[in-house]
C-alpha cells in the first residue's frame, strides 16, 4: 500500500487576480495506492535439455492518482477520495511462457568450458 503519494491539481483561473486561462498547480502528497496479486508458476522438464516455464498473474492496482497530475478543474480543489479506482496502468491478467534449452559443453577444459559448463 502506498501512502502520501504526490498528487498535482490544476486550477483554471483560481480568482480575479489571475489572467483568464491561467493555471495554478497545487501539489499535495495525499494520494494513496494499493496492489494485490496472485502469481502462479509451472516449470517442467520436457526432455533431457529442454524445460518449459508457464507463468500467470492476476492482479488489481487501485489508486487515486495514477500519474500524479489531475487536469484543469474549476476554481475549487476536489477531494481525492472521489478519484479512487483502478489505476491507469492496471493489468488484470498476464500470461507468459518460455522454453529453455541447455547447451552442451563446448569443450572439456579451458576458458570455453567455464562459459558453457553445465551443473556445479
């Protein structure tokens, strides 16, 4: 959970002392966020030197200021409590897979064997 994150709000012509169309930015550190996830991984050797890896992640990211800037609003500052919801970068489901192949040792001794050595 993130707390006291930066949040910037733009006020359009906050009062008559400012020219029309002027922005006043108010920066506060009152934003917050939370992230929850479930991560699963499956790894299995297929044949002697080939291995499969599958990964799945379910997640949910919530916040009230994804990029720390709120566009221009009226002359009043709104409470960030009204902005709580899914983050702009929220990705619920992520699936990935990979295959790895272990190369056989290129040489039994010497510098090349150190680089291609298999096992401890």
